[in-house]
C-alpha cells in the first residue's frame, strides 16, 4: 500500500503518474531505442536487451514489449503482458 512517506525512484509503488513522468523525462532514450528498432538491424534478443539493459524508469516489460511489437519492422515480436 502506498504511504505518504517520501520514496526514491526505486521505492515508488507501481502505477500512477510517477511512472508517466519518469518515462516522459527519458523520452530521448526511448526515441533512440525506437530508432534503433525501426532500422531493422536488431534481432529479437538485441531489441529486448536494448530496453532491459537501457532501462527507462516507468517502463517495464509489459509496456516496452508492446513498443517492440508495434515499432518493429518485422512481425516476430511478442508482448509480455503479465
């Protein structure tokens, strides 16, 4: 349960506007990742690692696997929704 205590980014409860603002503040990294994905030179593993290792606060696998699926020029990506 969320409390009114101050939290660091790593301690912020899941969900809520902090994830939106955290991800939006890192939009240049997201754009860079998507540009690399769109050029079609990455394997599925490399594309997955791009987001896994180049973490963007507020984006977990349930969200960024949707980005992989919809922004990839190929149709061989999966969405991890749970």
